[in-house]
């Protein structure tokens, strides 16, 4: 978030020098924050679903609280490799997309200059 705020503060200087870099940096941070936000939302959603089966609200499942639905909700919360690794995969995906946009912008800019001549 600090990086995004810094980019937004210096946007005029950055945008005037290299607008494609500015666009790709904003895109990178927005995509990355979206991935992290969605993973956190999914984690909270699984936790809330599991908490519905805790009848006495003590945080421990015992006796009649343990049902097949509760076991399935527990499995959904425990099997969270994708949610735990989203900070790495989200970073790589966001980097790939933003680099592609940057290079496409540079190429289109050079093509426009050659066509204009």
C-alpha cells in the first residue's frame, strides 16, 4: 500500500517521463492487492462457515457438533495451500501481466512513431 501511495504522489513526474511504466505499476499493484484480498475473503468465508457448526461457541468441536457438514467445512479451511501461497503466485501473475502491458505499450508507441514518419 505504501508503494501504491508513493506512486500516486509522484504520478505527474512518473507519468510525464514514462506513462507505460506508470500504467503497468498501477496495474501490478491493483492486481496484486486484488489477489491478496480475494484470498483473505475466501479464508474468512471458510472460517465463518466452520463457526456455524460450533453450537456452544467455545471454539472446540465436541459431541453433537461434529457432523459430516462440519468435517467438510473443516477440510475446506485446512486444505488452503492456494490461499497460503497466493502472495507468491499473485506476485508472479501480476508481474507477468504488468510487464506484458508495459512492453506492448512500448512496442505500440514505437510503431506509432514509425507510421507517423
